């Protein structure tokens, strides 16, 4: 898989660095070799977002795996990540009343967990899944980061519903030389070279109560989590500027790449090529912006769903309903009903 060279904002360097440092690795030397900040920033697991080229991050994590001597570093780091490392977003997941509510919160607050990734929940017949993909495409994360993402899904779900078992697990990367340890950890069939990282489980589990569920605490945390989403700094790269232009264009109806290109003083073809060079697409960014805004609008009971569809640039409610089901796995109305009462 080719390694892209574009910048992303991530906690992976700090999280993997903290783990390696605790095991005696000279992380400062490894960080310096790859142009990363030295500890103590790297000594805080789950904290300290850094903006750096994806290829630089992948090379750094690969080197840490060699220095630690662990071919499945991502799995090991996930198992060692302390509870609470992902702050208010994590606690919105842990205090949800049911597993389905927790999965919805994975998607709803994904920008607080990993700002350059989309998390989404799907329910299809007898199976449900939580998945992750990068806004920059399949090459944005290395194997260790992909294994970390799937392992964190599994560990979190098992902590919420201890009886949970997985029907399948999949990864973006090609298969490793030996997947025995992964199969033992997940206890499920593995798939590789997929478009996302994800775990699937029987949909019958969705109504299972979360052992740490606390509706009152979830309601209290809700405003803090939503505020944190709103306060995230805006990106200054091309993807960030396109997202901002999309937000501004939505009031005029369905955005198109040609209209956005005019706002950015580019030709449509040039914008399309530059987004491709950044391993993303106009459609991915449009979906990301719409989903983020939809979550915010649905938290405001004063807005009916047809108004929200209009605010998101849809010409009809049915189109918004189809899109939201594709992103989250439920209709906008069902999503709103499942939210904790303020």
C-alpha cells in the first residue's frame, strides 16, 4: 500500500510513543529521527494531538514496533490504553444506556476521538458493526494503527457488554505474516484489504444494557461533549478550507465541486485533482460536514427534521433520510429519540 504524504491531526504518535517509552524504548531518539516532538508530550497516553505527514507517522510507529519487538504493537497499545484516555467522548459512550446508544455515540463524537477519521455504526439484518475510515483514504494509517482501531472497538464493546462476541473483524491493510494473535484476541474470522477497520456482532446485542450506563451522567456530559465538538480548531489545509466552503454553500442548496471551486478560486478540475492528491474526495468531505451538522441540528428540539434537511442542502426529506441511514444506521428521527434527555 503506498504511503501518502499529507498532513493529518492525530493522537497516534503520543499514544504509541507513551507505550514504547514505558517499555524502555528511547522514544526521544525515535521521535527526533522522524521529526516529531520529544517527550514529555509523547509520555501522555491518549493526549497531545500532533499534526504531521501521514507517511512520517507510519514510519515512526513502524520503528517503535521494531524497537519494542512486538509485531502487533497496535493490539498491545490498545490493551494498555487507560480508561478515560479519550475524555468526554469516551464517557458519552460508557454512560450510554444500551449498546446501540453507545455505538451511535461512537459515530456522533468521532471527531473528538480521532479528528481525521470517520466512525460510523451500521445495522444490517442480523448483524451490526462499528467501523472507522480515514478522511484521507485507505493509505492514511499503517497496519499497527489499523489493528489499534479495531482492538479499541472490541475492548470498549466488551467492557460495555461483557457477553459480547464478534462475528467478524476486518482491517484496511493486507494480512500480516502471522495473524494467530489477532484471531485469539478477537475470537472471530478476520478479513483484510477492506475499505474500513471494523468489528461486527449480532444485532440482538444492540438492546443489551451497558454495565456502566448512567443516563443522568450522560445527560450531564451531553452539553460538554457538544461544546467540545464546536470548539475544535478549524483546519487550515485544503480539506479544512473545502469543509468551510461546504458549510457556507449549504444555505444555497446542494453543493457541487464546481460551485466550491469558484469559492476557492480554483477550477473544478484542479480542485478535484488536489483533493485526490490528498487522498480524499469532495463527496467524502461533503458527507463529513453534513453528518457533523446533522448531529448538532438533531440535538436542537426546536428544529423539525424537514428544516434540518433544508439546512443541509437537501431538496427533499427523503434524500436526507437515506443519507443519514447510510452514515449512522438509523433514521434521523430514531437518532433524535435515542438521545439522552437534557
